[in-house]
């Protein structure tokens, strides 16, 4: 195999990456993957190819295009380090590559997501697969193509400190456990949480006596983002109105839902209890990137007073008495 052919395949993978299709709701990487054997390109794909906007390029080319083929002797050229973790029932791309018995993988850039960085390479090496990187100029091209993604991941890494824990089921259970007396949930439009079963979870929490506040951003702020964001928002208001309508009176009194534009910049779930105060904080850029790797920061007042106080001040600001109520918002959007 000539070095020339290798370079052609890398360039083709970058070309594929440029075609990536994404769900509009968050920032995804641009990824392209090519499979080649003895100087011939067998197949290629991009992120979100074949009408499936959540599918990874390596998964698509291996499982959908080449299906069950054993790929001994083949090289996979991928512009991003293959992932090592995905939510069940999805399977990480490293596993797909190993499963197909690929002999060599050439990678465009490391995954800037610190939950993955370097792990993809290590796991491939452990499986006896040769791993190489794109040459410097092509790597720079891939990084340029993914600059928004890299910036977001870097910002997330800066906030996530040694106290960060990975969320399970979006961390509901750890936040709304029986010692929580008072919880606040701040989100842009709550769509992701609602589809993860948030409302079903919150009903019993209210019944148990925990006070819950939900603060969302305003319709105007969401509409400015995109039409899809606007539609999601309306859907949320409809879901919340229905949810509140079905609540027993005593639970309804424990729930406050309000709207403030200041909620745009913060996604957080906060619990306060009698003995210790800690804030489980989900940075917005963390919720926007792959939920498979959602990270929560636990800010404990005892060892991080400054951040804790700053976040508390922000909560007071967005929950001020003049904040819009659900009733007003629903009326404004014509929802009954
Ligand atoms: Zn993947």
C-alpha cells in the first residue's frame, strides 16, 4: 500500500466529515470514516449518514454499509478517535471495529471529550490493532472543522473539577432522594429531561413533601435559537400544563414553575437539605454535547463557597417574584 493511497483515504474521510448531518439541538462533531483494503476503498460514511442523525460514522460504515463482513487486513480511516462509551443499547465504535477484526485504524484527531480522550486508542491497541494518526496538516484540517465542538469540550473540562460525577438517569435519584427538602431545576426548555422521564419521577417526589421549583427560559429567548427549539418549548409548556393539571392539590402547592431569560445560560439541578448544602450542577455545554457522556458537577458549599454562592445568587435572580408563571406563559402561547 502506498503512502499516497493512505493520504487519499484520509482526505476522503475529511470530505465525508464535511457532509455530517446533525440533530439541530446540540453541537456534534463532524466525522467521516473510510474502510479500505489493499489499495481500494470499500466503503465510507459520515456522522448522521443514511438518514440517522445520531449514528456515528464508524458504526454506519461498519454495521450498515459493510454489515457482517470480516475486515481482516482492512484499514479504517476515521477523522475522530472512535468512541469507547455509548448509552445502552448502542455499542461504542471501538467495539464495532474490534468485532470486525479490522487490522489498522488511522485517526484524524483525539476526542476532546475527556471521558474518551486516548481511551479509544488504548482499547484498539489492547485488541492488537495498529493505530496511527493523520499527518500534522490533515489533523489541523480536522481540528479546524471541529473547532466549535473542541471549544465546548474544553469549556466543559474547565468547569468539571475533581468532584464531578457522571450522571445516571440524568442524576434524578441522587438529587431528589429522600433527604432533599427543596430542589430547583433550571433548564432552557426541559425537553431532554422530560423525554428521560423527569415528570414521572417528580410526581412521587412532590407527594413525599419535597418542594420543587422549575425555572425555564422565556419563549422569546428560545424562539431566537431555532424553529425546532421554539417547537420543543411549546411542547414542554403543554406537557407541564397537563402535568400540573393532573397533580393532587397538595402536590401542586409544592411545585413552582416560572420563566426568566436568565435561565438561558444555566442548566442546573440543585438540592438543598437541612444539614449540608450541595448543588448538582450541569454546565449547559455538557447538556448540549453527547448525553451519553453527560457530566454533573457537585458543588459542595463547604469546599467551594465562592462558586456555590455565585450560583445561589443567580438562582435568586431568576426566581424573583416577578418571574412569569406557567399560567401566564400557557395563556400567552394559547395553551389550555
Ligand atoms: Zn462512535
